C-alpha cells in the first residue's frame, strides 16, 4: 500500500494550484488520494477548470517519491492538514499549507507562541535586545517563533535556547538547508528544543521570493508578533501586516525618532501596536489564556508591570498595515459545485426543514460533552476567551484545542481579539 503522504506531496507539486486551491480540492474530494484517482469526467463534474484538469491528470508519482526518499535521507518528517498534530493556529488560516516538512517536535497548544522578528542588519544594541527578549519569553513560559535569518531572528532564537525555552524556526527553504550558513550551529540545536519548519520540501534552495510568503506562517503560528528593530521598508513589517490580517496581536519596541532601524517600529506604534520593552510586556497579555504556564520572572529581565491591562494600546489599524503588502497568489478552483446542506438540514418528507430549536438540539447532540459546554456558554452571545474560560470552568490548555475543532466543524467562529461566537 502506498504511503498516503505520497499523494499529498503530489498535490502540492501541481502547477497553477496554490495553498487555497489545494485545500479546496482536498476537501471537495475527501483526500489527495481521491483527487489522484479521479478521471477527467470526475474532475469535470467537480467544476475543475480545463487548465487545472490537465495538471491533475498527470498521475506520475516519481517526483513525489523522490521527495519522500529525500525526507528519509535527511531525517525530515511530514505532517498534513488532517493530522491531529498539525498546528491548530495555522490550520484555521484559509491559506494554510496542506503539507509541512519539519525537523524536531511540532509546537503544542499548551504554551503561547510569540513571533520575534526584526532587522537582519541590526546593530549590537539591537542584537542584545533581541537576545534578551528571547530569553525573557522563554523564562516566562513562552515559545519563540522566528525566521532563522541573521540579525534579530538568530539573536532571539539563541536567547530562547539560553532561557531554557523552545524555538520554532520557519524557513523559506527546505528544512534540511542551512541558510544563512553562519547560523549552522543554531540550525543544529533548534530541532532538539523545538523544530525547523517549512512548506517547502527538503532540498529546496533559499529564494528571495519565498521569504515574504514564509512570513505569513510565522504570524499564523504565533499568538502575537513582536518587531524589535525595523526600518521603514523592513521585511519584518510584512510579518506584522500578516499578523494584523490574521487577527494576531502586534507588538513593537519603540526607538529614537532619528534612528533608521526604529522607524518601522515607531510606525507600527502609531498604527496601534502594543509597545513592548521586555519579553514580559508581550507575555503578560496571555497570562489568563495560559494559566499556570505564563508566569513572570523578575530576575535579570528588566520587566515592569503594565500600567494598564491592555498596555495602553488602541484598536489596531490593520487596514494601514495591509496597504503596501505584496499581493497573495490567486489560486482558486473555478466552477466548483456547491456543497450540499448538512444532513440535519435536509428537507423532511413534507419538504420543510426542522425547526430552529430542533436543529439546535441536533447540532448539540453531535458534539462531545466538553464541546457542548462551550456551545451552551456561547448561546447568550459572543465571549472573549478569558470570559469563556470563566463561564465554562474549562482550563485554557483544554478549551483551546476544542475551540479549534468547533471552528473546523463550523460550529464556532472567532473574531479579532480572541472573541468567540456560535456560527
């Protein structure tokens, strides 16, 4: 029997089909193996465009087998969108890769993840600051996510490792490629305390076009993104824009107005980002979301108590950040058939749908006991995560995975600010 990952790899190799299109097809057909087995008539019935039909009718698996062989040779593992261990924060994004390659251990749901990004050409003060932020976030119970570039990214990762924490390194190349070479020791250490993660298969060389695309994964994997040092046109601002669009918190370290490497951060602050001067300034925001995990460390961190619960931040102007961001690739599947209504909404013999109360009871009966508690708590209206935890009495470490499952089932929707409501 063929390794099922073979068909996932094959689907990602189809030209003209991006992450959204791959996911849409996999959901429509049930699995990539079913797509691979589909003939032209089946693709036509599904509304697949002529150009896309041609690439999907190429059933040659040799290139996919070569990728699997390289994974074995380089100790790279794969995880697909339907696997339970696929990062749930990322799974909820509509353009999430259907397949990831990684070395090490994937992040779980029990700890907050903070994206730390900044200038590649940071000065010594900026590098020290990034290292301190990484160490403080690790010491306070968080995981650091970076792009593993030189400069701020590498310094933050080293700080997290020195602080006893873990690192998620998101790459714009294959997970077996060390880039830049000067970070070879860091690349060797991270898998033992986290993972190197990429949507690109092993052997994929670094390319400038892949790094802005990679940035969307850094923000999607994170609860919040902190920009430490950034010029006005820094690539780090792309990550901040992605974070704003994905409903993530954005933090920035303020700097002198005449410092070129602070202008990007200061611009973020003018648009409503949180000001952060320490790792605790970031993690303090998640202390109720991850009770028992996030804790303040006073020694050697230079942390300070926030004067207000929200760090003095106003509403985040995501529209301002979105302007100037590079356009995403269009990857739609044209003419697909509309999904049939759920089974519980099929007409009865008399042609009428079940009443609203009956539908609600049917929907609740399909949930697990813990999911029913969440749904019942949301019946009176939307709740912020902390209020939902208080209402249900369910620990954050338990409620977050269930909320992810409910969102996948389209029973619950998430609004910006970690506000949940029935959908």
